[in-house]
């Protein structure tokens, strides 16, 4: 019996990340038909764009964003084309692409935590919490270009860590370029944050770069940007100029308080069941929320000190759980995005903060590990957070009660009959 239990434990320890990924998949598929994927027109706009790609039409630029008329590059639509093609044009292909990317985010989070800490147990905790997180479930519950960001940002930071450690191979530089191209084309926040993080980190660690490997990364970025570059070079770079104009008009700190509030609530609200997870700027707090949020804020401030100076919380013992590369990247990741949010002159929407996800999960995972080292409490604390996150999932399913398929005929017909769809798709001719 003992040998059997030992074998089961060994199998779980070897394949635990894939079992966690399977759990993440099941959780996301469990309420699939109840998710409100399609109660907004953008879903069918995206469905129209991806359908064109599957039918063999070249889409060089996506439809305009809701803010400023800036057109996002078309890589978002190309990323959904394989699944739509496999399902013979069924709109479920778009939805399952978001589910697949969400599950892959859990796997990449495990890999990067293991790289940063060399602690497999800690990496499993982070992956498990991400698999059960309501915010991750929310991002997987509908298709939208910023919702794919966590996968590619984490992937990029993983490859960048290897570069900083002077361990990157030819393939690592190739994937570095691919991840960078995907993330920066999915949303403007990544285009602002990742280049700054990269340049500052390379300067801090004084990395010696091999020209041939850098060339591989540059070529990968260039190839992934070809559709966008073709459109811009044939249209006088009008879209890029619009982006710079948009930034000049809106990055002047007119409403810095909204950015601070959004960042604070992002870290507090995504790990507690007491906040409206779907809207960071429209808070509906109660006294319990402020009590819990206040306590968490104090703990976070203490953890920031411990994380920075390598001291376990409430003790003076020296701890270096995360590598130096990890600490630098985590700080830069947060500070650059925080600066953008504070400078931004309008109220912060939730998709402006997706570039930081799952940073709250990473910090929470580190906090659980600290509790283990300080007090020897481990399993019960992990189970407590798993129960809390699981309860949030039930609450999420309770609110997501509309079948996406009910909206399909109406919106699909509307967008197929829209004479401006060709123009919105910006097909290069």
C-alpha cells in the first residue's frame, strides 16, 4: 500500500503542472455555455475579421479601438484563425482560443516561477491559484485582444530572464522576438511597458549580447510585424502617427488619482471576494471590503520591504527566494506600468492593467511561501486560499447566466450586412 501511495505521489509530483492545467481547462469549460461571450458587438466584429482570414483574404490591420480611433495590428485575428479553421468556421473557435491561451498562461506561470525561485512547490501553488482565479476566468470568458496579454508577457519575461542570466540559446532569442511581437501588437500598454523594462534590465545587468542572437530576435519581430508594416508603409504611417498623437493628448497626469486607485484595487480586488472584479473604476465597496483591503494593503507594504531587502516578513532572517533577475524584472514590470497609469489622464479601465496580470498571484504565492518558512504552516494555508478562490468561481458562474449562442444570429447578420466592414477590416489592396 505504501509503495502504491508513493508511486501515485511520484506521478503527481512529476506531472503536477499538467494536472493543474487540466483543472484549469475543466474550470473554464465547466460554465462555457453560460458565459456571456457574445452579448457585445465586438465579438462579431472579430468573428468577421477572422472569418476573412480563414477564407483566404489578407487582413493587414484590425478595426479601430474604442479610444482615439487607433487600429490594432491584425496579429490578434491571425492568432484565432487556426481554431476557427479547425471548427469549420464555427464562432466557438474564437472562444476556445481564449480558453486555450488562458490554460497556457497557467503553464507558463509555473515555468517562470520555477525559473525564478528553483522551488517546484512554489511554482505549483502559483499555477494552481492562477488556474482558479476569478480574474483569469474572466479573461478567458470572452475574446478580446488585451485578454491574451498575460500569456505572451509571461513568455517574454521568461525568455528575457534567460538572456539576463546569460543562458539564452538561439531558440530563446527566437521565442523572445515572437513573444515580444505578439504582446506589443495585442495592446498599447505592452508596447509601452516591455521595451522600457528590457532596456533598463539590460543596462542594470550589463548583459553582453551576441550580435547573431540579437539578429534572430529582430528578424522574428520583423516577420511577425509584416502585416502591420505593409499597411503602414503603403498608407503613410497614418496609424502609427495616430497612436503618438493619442499618447500626447492623454499622457499628462490629469487624473493621476484614478491611476493610483486602479492599481491599488487591482492588487487587492483580484485576490479577495469582496470587490467587483469586473470593474476597477466603478467600486461598490462595503465596510468589510475596506477592512480586508486595509489589512491586505499593510501586509503588501511590509512584503514590499521584505521582498526588496531579502528579509522574511516580521523577522530579521535573510531570505533570497527570488533570483536577482526576478526581483528586478518584477519591480520594473510594475513600476513602468504604474507610471503609465498615473500619467494617463482618463479613468483607468480594467484592460489597461491586464499587462500586469498575474503579478498579484505571484506576490500572493510568495506570501504563502513566507508563511510556511516563518510558522511552518503550509498545507492549511494553501487549502484556505484554494477554497476562497473556488468560492469566487461559484460567484462568477452565478453572474454569468446568459448563453452566448443566443446572441449569435442577430449580431452575425448585422455585421455581415454592414457595408463598412470591408473598410473597417482595412484589407490591403
